[in-house]
C-alpha cells in the first residue's frame, strides 16, 4: 500500500516538473525576441554615448586645433575604441 502511494506521488511530481519546464520554455520563447531588440538598442546607444562624452571631454580639454581634429576623426571612425583611447591615453599625453 505504501509503495503504490509513493508511485502516485512520483507521478504527480514528474507531471508538475514537466509542466514547469514547459511553461519556462514557453516564457523564454516569447521573451527572447524582446530581449534581442533591447540588446540591439543598447549595443547601438552605448558607443554613441561614449563617443559624445569623449568629444565633449576633448573640447573641454582645449588642446590645439590639429590635435583636436585628429582625435575627433579617431573617435568618429572608431566609435567605441576611439573615446576609450582618448580617456586612457590622450588626455594626459597629447
């Protein structure tokens, strides 16, 4: 008698686990496209924001005109690495 009751509980646990996995898979199926769109927007906005901050920092540094123009060109051609290079090296050494 105890053994039959244990099997019934195992079947219920297995059913609930399968239902939970199915619901999780369904939620992931509907949420992933929304997350991809959000990730694409963030990956587009982050380099733009870093570039704008880098150009503003460059203009406030009041370097000579040719140095400023060179750094602006670098920042526009390499929107992520140009400003990072400016912040890491350019502010002190140019």
